[in-house]
């Protein structure tokens, strides 16, 4: 299992507050309380790297982390991980929600070093309109993304397969080729190696990769 080291390098709502776009970057986004922070901590092997909370809407800025890809004899390059505010049922004012939406749209559309968006979906929940809207918008904008199902440890394997199939069926009406999908669990570590392998593969082809 590859060991990663990461550190928090910035928090902000506009481009002037974000790190220089000099490394490949991967963004994590999803409905409020989908388990983004837990998955980020599991991925990086750091229990308190990203703040975990039971209160939806805790992440309010784009939180940037630098992940150091090299580890001993292991080869790899450094990259940025961006933890984006959740959308959905967070209890915030309309003004705050509007500010989040504007920030997310700016980030996703204009962040020049963004390589891929990991769209997190709670595998226990039936297809939701706001998730499907985000999937559709990312596709229309031509932004590379992967659907990452979280909390797979909360269901039997049969139910996991069944619920993922629901999403495949829901998307077939508008997608000729379905987006890539991964199944994860922050509790058991499921999917960690697949995520890292995917990121390493993209980094090898990135012009901003630094060994």
C-alpha cells in the first residue's frame, strides 16, 4: 500500500487565495455529509488532515492540500487536492448558498491545473436530482470527472451492486458512454489503491507534474 504525506496549504474563496496552479490538481465534491473529509483523510493516511464534522456545510472555502507523491523507493509526483464545499441540504442562508455556487462554478470552470473532479455520492441513497444535475453540468462543460461512491461498508455487497446499478440506469438516458465509477469506504479503506493508481496515471501525463 502506497503511503502518502500531505499538508494543508491554503483556504480561500477566490483565485487570489488559492495556490499557484503549478501542480496537477484533483477536486473532491459532493452533497453535504457525503463523507468527503473522511475519504480525503483515508486517501492520504492522515486522520485529521481534513476536518470531519457531523454538521453538514462545515467546509465553506476551497481547502487546498499538497500531497507529496514520492515515498522512499516509490516513484510519484506532487499534486494538489482540493476539498470543495458540499451542496444539498446544508443549513445556510440563501446569500451564503449563492456565494458557494458562484465560487464552485468559478473554480470548476477556470482552475487551469484541474485534472479531474471526484464526485462523491453516498451509495446508500437513491439517485438525487442535485447529484444528477452536477453530473450533467460537468459533462456539458467538458470537465473530466469520476463518480466515487462512498460508505460502501454500510451496506451488504449485494446492496452496493444494486444501488450502483440504479445510477447506471438513471444515467443511461442522457449518456452514450457512462462516466467512470469507483466504490469506496473511508472505514475499511476500500477503493484507496484504485484512487491513487488513477491519480498516478493522470499525473504521468500531466505537463504540470513535478517529481
